[in-house]
């Protein structure tokens, strides 16, 4: 019998099956949104494909209902674990009034919701990082025991918002997890043209806290590293920078043609390490995922996505009269 790596980090059999479910759900929602976009039914898709393992692994290390998320636009897997549903995601894609993120006012991928403890995102990249640090400081002042998780792409680690947020959090030893999803391309710019250092994790030393690089295709390892960072933060020992290294398997967005900046051979090679394929293989190897279990889970996910799509497509749009609601004080 192969060693159950997940048990060594404190995860149960049920938890790792749930991890796989959330990874699969994120992938199937994402794939459906691409189809809807190409059919002219939804305007835009910004994809999580290839990044689900890191998102779900990290989310399982947090405490839903207590900790706070400041996610970035690819974090579909993360927000699903924190309570958003396939229906919520489809309502957002179709820009319907019941969209929990913004009532149909924002682009897809701009997650948010007070009831989920998710800070509403905005379009400029990295702005969520100083907000996360501010939330952590507020929690400290109010003597509340929560951790704030801020995720971003490796391109965002070059922005001033990241450096200012990291510096402030390091000085004040705030309970923040800086989680970089390094998918190798800031839109079309490869990593070698983004960083002079070896990795994003190397930057943490300048701010006085640990930086850890981890295999972003392995949800168990991401869980382990994030759990340690969360426990460290709760003990008052300050922030951690985690760099999860993975690969973006699809174009930057539905408006991008990635053939102009990376080869098909490179993408096909990366697909061999697709986290869903790799994690499913692990679950089969240890006897948790057989053909029946896998078929049942796929059917469950497919039904959720189908029902969510049908509901969202037929749901009402915001009324024209509501355009100025929550704008300029109204």
C-alpha cells in the first residue's frame, strides 16, 4: 500500500476527496464558461485551469467563516471552498442581478461577498494586497483572532502595492498570508523577464519574514505549507510569503491569443502535470478513487454546472434604473 501522504499532514480521506471535488468543480465551471463565451453568451472568461490544486490546498488550510480572503481574479477554486457555488459563479459570468459578487456590475473573476468573508476585488492588479494588510491590522486592533489571505500572480509581486503591503506587514508582524500563484506568465511576459532573483519567495527576506516556494500542482504540499503559515500567523509571529509554482494551461483570458508568446509544445508538456490528473492518480493509487467513485463525482459536478448554467441564463439582469445604486453615495 502506498503511503498516504495526506495523513502525514493531518488530512483525512474525506478531506482529500473533498479537495478533488472542489478542483473538479472549478475546472468544469471554467470549461463551461469558455464554451458559453465562444457561443457569445458570456462576455469574458479569466481562467483558473492549472491553478486549482494550489487554490484548493490553501483554502483547506484556512478556517471558513473566521479567516478572510483577498483573492485575485483566477481564484475560482479558492472561493468555492469558502462557500460560493456553481450558481453564484454562473450568475457572475452572465452579469445577472443575483450575482453575489457585484450584482452583475463587475467583470467575471472579481470575487467578493461579506457573507463569505471575501473582500470585493477591483480591476487594478495587486490592490488587494495592502487591503489585506489593513484588514489584518484592524483585526489586531480589535483583538480578533483571524488570518487574512491575499493571493496574486507573480507579475503582481513586481507592483508597488505588494512591496508596500509586505513591508508594513513585516514591520508590524501582522497575520497575513501572501500567496503568489506563479503561473510563469504575467499575461505574455515570461518569468525570466519579470524577476532578477531566483523566485518570488526570495523577496520575503527583505521584509523580515519567511518565504517558501512550493509545488503548486500538489494540493497536499500546498496545504501543509499554508497550514504552517496560518498557525504561525495565529501565534503572532507575523506573515509568510508562499510562492506556489504552477502553469497556466489556457490563454490569459478569452481575449488573449497565447500562441504569440509560447509554443504549443510547451503547453502540451505542461498539461502532463495537470493537477487534476496528478491528484486523481494519487487518489487512485491509495485506493480512495475507483471508477465508480470517480464517475459519481463527475456526474454530481456535471449536474451542478448544468443546473447553474440553466438558472443563470434565465435569471433577470439588473434594471437600467439601478445603474447609479451604490455610486456617488446613492
